[in-house]
């Protein structure tokens, strides 16, 4: 079942990228007591994700922070090494927390997986964005297949 506004982000451990390399982090640590804008992409280094999705959040990061967002999180069903390389390639710096959901555990727990096995890409995340306050979802925007509209940085900013 797909998560919805009013639901709480599932509690689990994932990996993030830090200056010291891959680091375990819990969703509780990410979301507890904070306002978080999370966007998920089907994969690092993929065309729309690299040309538009992540760059939009990097470009508008200061606007998110000015509207009270404590963290911007980019999640992908990739390993932390790939996300670290992608963050470096894109110049994400410390503006974006890169969250590696390598086995799609959080993605599946939220009901937002995308089966691309037939295309040789495995199970990925749908493209979506959400806003959560203290772990509770206050805004959720899931893209139609192939779409890039409701989860873009400007649309999420407008929802704040």
C-alpha cells in the first residue's frame, strides 16, 4: 500500500554519504524533530535525474531553508558509493543529504517501488517528492510514469 499524507515515515536504517565515506543513518535520525523535503529518483546518473531533478534542488536549496526546511534529502535505490560520486559530480556539497536505499527497503515500505526488471534496471524508486514534519508526511507528490512535474524543486517549494 502506498503511503499518503498523514502517514509516518517508516523507521529503518539506510546509508548516507559523508566526508568519511558511507555511514549508516536511521530514518528517525533524519526526520525526528525536523522539517524535511525528500525527493526520490529512479537512479543516480540517469538523464532526467542528472539534468533536472537533483540540479533543481541544489539550485533552490537556499529557498527551501528560508521556508523552514531543515534538510533536503535525495533518495535513490543505489549504493552509497554511487550516490557519493553523483553528489560530487553534481556539486551537491552539504546542501543535499544523499540517502542510499540500496535494497529498496524504504522505497518498498512506502509502496513506491518501480519494477524495471524487464528493462534490466531492477527494482527502483518511483520519482516522487514529499515534505515531512517530525516524520509525518504533510505533502506527497508522485509522478506519473515518465513524468517530471509534481516532484520538481519548484513544485515542492510551492507546497511549503
